[in-house]
C-alpha cells in the first residue's frame, strides 16, 4: 500500500535542523574559514564562513582613491536610468552585490559565494558569505537575507538578469524568503553601455575596469574556472585557489563602488571625466533622448576643441539641432554653415536644415534654393535623401517663379 511505503521512507528522512553536524564536517568548515581568513558561523541548520574587509579613504582602485570620490556628493537616480527623475539616492542604503555560482543558471545552480558592499563613513566595507557545502545553504541564505531591507538599493552588474533571479529562486527553494523586498535595483551594466559601448564595444566588467577605472587584476581567477574550483573543494577538501575566488568576488564588488561614482561624476562634471569623442557623443545622445537641450548645448560647447579637432560632424550636427530645439537659431545657423562647408552626410543634413531655415523662418527663397542645391551636390547615395532634396529644389523653384511672375 502507498501508506506503508511512505511510513518506511519516513524513517530515513531527518530534518537537517535536528541532526548534529559530524565532526569531520566541522573540521571541513574550519579548514575553509582558515583558508579564507574568515569567521566560521555555526547555526542549528548549517554553517557558513563570513569574511569582512574594510577599506578606508586611502584605498586606491586603479587611478582613483576612495578619498577622491567625494563620498558626501549625493547620487541622483537619473544618473543611472533613462528617466528625468532627479531623485537623490541615500548612499547609506546602497548595497553593492555580486556572487559566484556553480553554473550559468537553471534550477540546479547554487550561489556558493555572495558578497555585499556598503559605504561606511568615508570608506567601504565588504561582507562575503561562503558556503562550505550544499546542506549549509539554508543557513547561509538566512544570513544573506538579513543584509537586505525594504530600504535597500541593490547595485549590481548584470545582476537583474543573472544574480538576483538565482538568489531569489534559492531563497524560495530553501524556504528562507518567498518575496524578497527591497527599494530599488540599479544594474550598472545598462548606464555603462549607454556611455561606453560606442567606444569599448565590449562592456564586460573586466574590460570596463581596465579601460575606465584603469584597474588591472593580477593573478585573477577567470570567471569560467570558478565553479570547477568550488567543485574540487567539495570533492577533495582541497582549499587550493579558494582564496583567489574570494578575492575575485571582492574585486567585483569594489569595482561596482568605483564605477557608480565614476558614472555619477561623468553626469555631474563631464568635462573632468571624459575626453574621447565617442564618449562625448554617447553622453550627448543620453541628454538628447531626455530632451535636455540646454544642458546638451552647454556640455558640447565645453568640448568644442575636441569635436572640431577630430572633425566629429556627427557631434556638431547634434549640437546644432539642440540649438534649433532650444530656439537658438543664430547659433544653429552659424554651426550649420560650418558643417555644410564639408562633404559628409552631416554636411548634407546641415544644408537641408539651412534650406528649411531660410525658406520657412527667414523667408529668403533664393538662399534656401542655394543651400538646397549645395546639399544636392553632396547628397548621400540613399534614395530617401535624393528624393527629399529633389522635391525641395523643385518646390523652391516654383516658389521663386511665382514670386517673379507676381511682380
């Protein structure tokens, strides 16, 4: 009978909380704690190793020191989102988050190392939780759960798509938390891509560290090797390279802290933080999408030497359109005339803008026709451009003929 089978099986099922840990497991965990220079935290339902690292204002990560970051400067929400909401973020609620897992996702993936970073005074504190073995997961997740409150603002790198779904799934599976609540989640991958994808192409954390923070890791464990190192520990109790795995996770969290400050600095003081034309264009596109035309004009005016020096007519044309949308037509016309004197796609577009301006605003049909013909001479090969300029020239010729015949 099914009931008999269930009774027989129930004799072999024992709750982990009711079972004392064998001595060899305690020794196993103590060995791990010693290797990681952390504290072994033992609970009735398992144990975990907690590692606490403090960094004061003299700590340098690449080309910047914590002291240089001006921690008292508030972060604004719109530095990291496409929205125009200038809401201030409470730095004390920021929780920098990264973890190492046994795989790339799926129900069997376990987070065996979870790290959090918090701003403490004028420095940074990082707390890491390391899982000695699978039966200890519930205990570790309970400790991790205590890090997150309803006011917490999670800060991660691709954490919305990868880390957080795994963490919430594991908490549900282990019956630690069904609905993990927090105030917000800032995934830095997205603002980094908006600012630097045009130049870097590759926006992985490692590439951003090197090219933006000027931080280079020495003897770092490649991410794809991390799971195998943990599996080796589970099967052999060999602690080789586990400290490097913890260091890898630690550096990830510290980098989040510095990247967040860097992005905020770019948005607040662009002239001090960027100088590459592609980065200037990326920031200009962000301001354009948000319709901050006055801010865009002011920002690009500061970079005039760079944009003209590199002949970045794409940036200059964007600046001219912002003048137009802001009602600053004298500046727009002057810039269109300079751009139109060249032979680029933007020169053609600037010629069309001049034709529009003199036809509709200045009411000078002769000048409008002149600029339309100049644009036709450098027209790009696309059919839509050719059709547009020919229709414009024909219409202007008709207007000019009507004006002459009426005299």
